[in-house]
C-alpha cells in the first residue's frame, strides 16, 4: 500500500512539474521565435536600405548554403532562422526530458519522505490494536473457560458458584482497568495538548496522594509529602493522573511498612518532582524499556503478584511530553527507585 501511494504521489509531483516546465518552454519557444523573425525582418530592411543608398554588389545567389549566404549579405536567411528554431526545439525537448528524469527521482524521494510519518503512524496503530487485542484475549479466555467448566458440571455446589462469580468479577475488574488504561492512552495519543492552566504543583501532588492513600494503607506504607509550592502551566487532570500512576507503582512495587516520598524542587525555569520508594527496584536492562507500551519488567517475584498491564508508564511519558517536560528514573535492585519529572515553570 505504501509503495503504490508513493508511486501515485510521485506521479502527481511529476505531473505538476511537467505542466509548469512545458508551459515555460512553450513561452520561451514562442518568445524566441518571434524575436528571430523580428531580427530577420530588421536585418532585411537594413540591408535593402544599404543596397539602395550605396552602389552595392549584387546579392549572392540563393543556392549558396544558408550560413555563407547570410555572411555575404550581412544578415540571417529564412533557412538559418528555421534551423535556429529547430535547434531551440531540440534544446527545449532535451531540457524537458532532463527535468522529467530528475523530477521523477526527486519526486519519488520526496514522496517517500512525505509518506513515512503516515506509514509510521499506521504501523503504530496496528501494533497498538494487536497488543491490546492480545492483552484482552488472555483474561477473556480464562473467564470463558471457567464459565464453561462450571456449566458442564451436572450438579454444581452453591459454594462453587459463589467462588466462580467472585473470580469472574475479579477478571471483569481487571478487564475494566485495562480498557480504562487503553482509552486513556488513546486520548493522550492525540497530537493536541489538553487545555493548560496555571496550577500549583502542591495541589496536584495533594490530590494524587489522596487518591492512592487507601492502597498505601493496605500495605501500611507511609506517604511523605516534601513538596514546595510553585506554579506550572499544565492540565490538572492529566498531571494528577501522572503522579497517581507513579505513586501507585511506588506502592505496588514496595514491601509493606516502607516509606514513599514525594518532593519537589525549583531550579532555574523548571520544577523537579520526584517520587521515591524503597521497593524492589528495576533491573538495569529493563530501565530503557519500562516506558514502552505493555512492557512489564521481569521482576518475576512481583510480576505475578502485582496487577498491571504495563501501560501506566507509557501514559505518564506521553502526558509529560505533552507538557514539554521530561521523565527519568534511577533505580537499584532491592534498594528502590526514584522517578523524576521535570516540568517548565509557568
Ligand atoms: P504496570 O501496570 O506493570 O505497573 P507500568 O507501565 O506502570 O506498568 O510499569 C512498567 C514496569 O516498570 C512495571 O511492570 C514494573 O516492572 C516497572 N516499575 C514501574 N515502576 C516501578 C517502581 N516504582 N519500582 C519497581 N518497578 C517499577
């Protein structure tokens, strides 16, 4: 598809260039031939006047070669003009053939460059759809299998039924959280930045901390807020989501009875916000990939226990990019991780 679109675009480029080039050549040919004819007329008149006033030699015979005859009478003959026109036509035809070949090559190259971002976007979308379908299929298959097994049972016990419903509800909750994340990611994937306003970093962090508090309580994790007040231009909902996801991860990947700290620091024209935990940490080889969609580091001790689809950090990265900020991570296995977000000040 990409190749045929590239060829079509090249053909359009070529058509436009050739129309311009042929129009230009026609104008040049017309102007020059008119000029030749005018020049020939003027020369003839001048020579006739000269012959009439002076006792001139008889004109050279017509059967002489045009070039010699022209030299003898001091002006171009009609044959010479005809020859010049033919030469002009050949030159213009060669120039147009050259333009056709060069424009074809350049057009093909430019069409490739024009279409590449579109091709990348289509590939990215296809990858996204296939990743999402894959992630959705696994829990759906599990759900279907357990329901089918239960249905095949001739005299199912009521306790089994309750257990099945409770397991199914868990699966449905997970599916719901996956579809919510997918929806969020696709919303932030749009090139437009969400509406920005001047907001206090402290307010964003307070709101995010409030939302993750119930989760922290389940593991007896202490949330410490060391943030200072400063203003950024941002979208309150999107940035709260970012810090909620970072705090959620910090809690998820930390053992019970530890501390998760958020702090902020203003430096030059940026504010640095850090989320630090004393959790399981991330392997060095996983760090470059954790912001990729659906990537879950193979810290297998936590992977099976913690619930997630590897979408949180890709949402975080996308939102930070939309705010012209950056996100970095420093982590040590079994010591903990620090995620640092830098945002430009308002
Ligand atoms: P998930 O839903 O798996 O948490 P994320 O995109 O939020 O997806 O994170 C990607 C991976 O990065 C996680 O699976 C985890 O392995 C690793 N990770 C993220 N945050 C932390 C953290 N604070 N401590 C340890 N590992 C982390």
